C-alpha cells in the first residue's frame, strides 16, 4: 500500500504518482472500465451515430461551408423536434458519464484509504458512486455557478499572457491551478459528507495556495507530459490512417465513407476506439497526480498521518 498522507515536495508529487500507478495499475484501470465501461460504450455509439448523420447531411449538400449554412439552418428548423430530442439524450448521457468518470478517482482513493489498500471491488465503487449521485449532481451544479466568474477571470489572465511569447508557457500553470482547485474540492466533498460544497471550495483554495509553486508546477508539468503523450499518439493515429489512404483532416467523418464490412473499416474503427480508451486512461492518470498533490498538501496542513501514528502508539 502506498502511504497517501505524506508530506511531499515537487519531486515526490511525481514519484508517488508513478509509484501508485506501478503498484496498482491493474486494479485501478480494471475497475475504471468495469465501472464506466458501459456508459463509455454508449457514448461512443452515440458519437458514431452523430458522425453518420453529419456525413449524410454533407452528402445531401445540407452542410456546405463554401455556400454558407442557410440550408443547414433550414434543416434544423424543419427537424427541430428530432434534433432537440437527440441533443437532450446526448447531453444526459454525456453529462452522466462525465460525472461518473470524474468522480471515480476521488471515490477510488476514498475506498483505498478506508480499506488501507486496493482491497475492494468494482461493486463497492459503483455502490459509492450511486450512493453519492445526488450529492455529485449538487456539486456539479454549484460548480457551474462558481465557474462562471472564475472562467471569466482565468480567460482574462490567460489572454494577457498570450500577448507575449514569454507568457504563453505560463498559461499551463493557470490550467493546473484550476485542475487542482476543482479536484481538491471534490475530494474533500466526497470524503466528508457533512461538509458543504462552498466550504470544500474554500478549503481547496487554501490547499492550492499552501505550496503554490511546487504543487501547481508539479500538476502543470505532469499535465504537459500527458498532453505530449496524447499528441504523439494522435499523430501516430493520423499517420496510420494516412498510410492506409484516409485523410482525417479532409474528411472528419471518414468512418462513414468506408465499407462497413471491409478490413479497412475494422482497422479504422479499432483505432478510433483505442484513441477513446487512451484518452480516458490518461485523463485518469492526471487525476491520480492531482490526488497525490491533494493528500500531500492535506498532510502538511492537518498532520493526519502524524496524528494517527501518535494515536496508534497511545493505544498500544
């Protein structure tokens, strides 16, 4: 078992993240897909249907960027009920899947802490998820309200940074601060059932400012590493398709132009699914790093592990 509550510096934020993934990757990712796999499959299927509809509209000339979008807007007006229904269903499924996927990591670590290691199953994680579903919906609704002024302020700061070449790289740390702020608040909210949402966000802000440069720097650099990895995999994906004679740039809905029984379609479809899976796994890795930072900052602030050690000595 990896010790969660531990004072960490810049290096340990990285070291313990990789140590955790090395020790528990099989249990971690297996349960990640067992808990979220069904909804992920449904979302992928809905995306495929959406791409098929776009391809059909392009073939009919409804979507034609060169001649404007007048026919497309007319089509939306004539089929408003169908478009609204599908859009509503897609938003519900995507939102529900997003909540499950984002809450999986905090609840996994909650159970990891409770069981003192990965001694729990996907059923226990699912039980925790559905038991907290109402609270999660409240949290994300409150987060939307918090995000309106926060994103506005962040956009202004990042816009100023983009004015100079030197400032552009530092926008990564603004993103890192936001990631840590949101994730730490959710970790705190799910850990303590009697703690209010805004109290959790207030506590999260205190954590973010506690070791500002080491923690935000670690999150930003880790996210950059994952981003470079995703970009490299994306280039490899596009390169393989280009080698097979498929141009993703010229035809974003390329899957629908292929013979569904052809070997080429099977390869292209498999690669598409693989990209979904890889992006899903790397997003979970970023959240794992955020969790290591959260536990490190929380230990520095509250001395939880130190106090537990003292209590255990007293009991003995």
